[in-house]
C-alpha cells in the first residue's frame, strides 16, 4: 500500500486555547502553519484529500482548500475537537484508509509515516508511537471506524485515544525525531521559528545572551560544548567583545606585520590558522560565524548582537532578555516570563537537547 492507495485528512479544527490565538494561521516562513502542511500534502499522490475544520473560519479554510486542491469538510459539531474532523473525513472518504494529520506539526514530513502503510492489515487504526507517546493525529484510520467515532461524539467522549482503545488497532514504534512536534503554546511557536531559521542556513547558529556581564555566558558555553561533542557534534564559537583584544605577542612576525601597517594578517600552521583583520566598523558576528570551517553548528556569545534562535541566561542581574529572537530562558529563579520555554541555568543536558532540536541535529 502506498499514498496513492489512501486518502488524507488534514485536521484543522480546535480552539487554540493554549496558544491564545488561532494557531492555524500563525506565520511560518512565507505562509501560515496550515498552509505549510497543505503545500507538503500536494506533493504526495493521495487518492483523495480533504481539509476538515470548524465553520467559524470557513472562508479562510475554503480559500486554502481551493488553492491546494483539498475539499473543505466543515465540522457539524462545534467544540468537539479533532474527533469531529476525523468523523467528517471518514464519512466522506472512498478509500479504505486515510491518514489523519493535524495541521500544527510544521516539522512533519510524509516519509516519516510510510511504515504505517506497511503495517496496516485491516486494523481500524494504525498509530505511530514515539518515546512511549501515541500520535493519533498522524495516524492511519479505516473508514469502518466511522460508527464508533459517531457513537463517541453522541456520548460526549471527544478523545480520539478512547475510540482507538475500543477497537482493533496497531501501535507502530517510530524513531525518536522531531517530525511529530506539536505547536500548542507560544513557547512551542518560538522553538519552531528558531528551528526553521536554522533550516535556511548552511551552518546552524545559536545565540547565547544575557542582560549583564557576570551572568556566566562563557561558563555556560564552556559546559555546553562537551555535552554537544558527546553527541558527535563539532562546535564553533564566535564571541562578541566590546573591550577590544590582541592575539599577538610583541616580537612575533605577525605583530611586526601589523605594526608595519598591514590591514590583515593570517598565520597558517599544520594544525590550524588564525586571521586578524582590521575593520572600519564592527564586523557582523553572523558573517564571521560563516568563516568557521569543519563545524556542525556555531554558538554566538553576545549581549546585543545575536540573532534567532537566542538562548537567554538570567541570574537575577538586570531584566531578563525576552525579545522576538529568544526561544528559551535558562535562569536561576523566578523572573516573570512565562510564554518562553524555561530551564534551570545548570541544566546542561537540557541545553544540549534544545540546541540539537534548534539545529535539526
């Protein structure tokens, strides 16, 4: 069985209560989160494709459905969540199976669920499992499941998991990756924005920032590098310094060249090289990061010149940095910011996992 043998149901309902706004239309790159998944859907040869959602946004959904060739199926019941979207899709589809996919997984790619197609042997539901957690909104459903879904809705039981538990189903263990990452909260949205920004770069970048000196940026990075190296990652670092520096010792040849007026000096040895270049203005840290070779990612240490995605450190000195580029805060206590992912400032393992997510490694 292949995608050409099944249908696809893009489930685009829900109240987005944890997000505080309609997450379907949150901007992702040059489109909305919903449009991103619709684009990827049209790249697959599904036998039929439906967009299932609530009628309060029917105009926007209908326009997107028409643009990408998906028929809009409006929910009959309001407030019933994704189960109502599944019901409308099962009632309409002609194929035996359809992939039901939530629109709030911007990192999703269809190759990840191909193993489900091989496992389907007549079960009413075939569900991926990642790290012990079922992913019902990236699952395969048989159209014969419709009566059970309708009965659950009539009884007011709106949890898809409860319906799955009551029918013949199969759970398929999947590799631990990020394709099933859900954007439910503003903090999730920031993390994905950072991940997508790095996806456009040849070498991923991470900024480590703090509102004041003596917060421990250098120590934090110094501890983070071995944790990343243990994961097989080669790490480069670019540090912003407002005080100036000099890497040469008086009497060295490179020092003599500079004293003679050279605008730039490079020293190359069998084990490495350095370049010291005079500039009229402050060089871009991002541009300098691009010069680092043989690295998997670059960490930029800077108070004021970092870019998305930014990790903010806070030890009670100054006001915590929580600008648009900030995707996570590592702190030593309460600081009032709640809409950004929070970590203890000594959680280096958590920092390493976060950096790997932001870099797609």
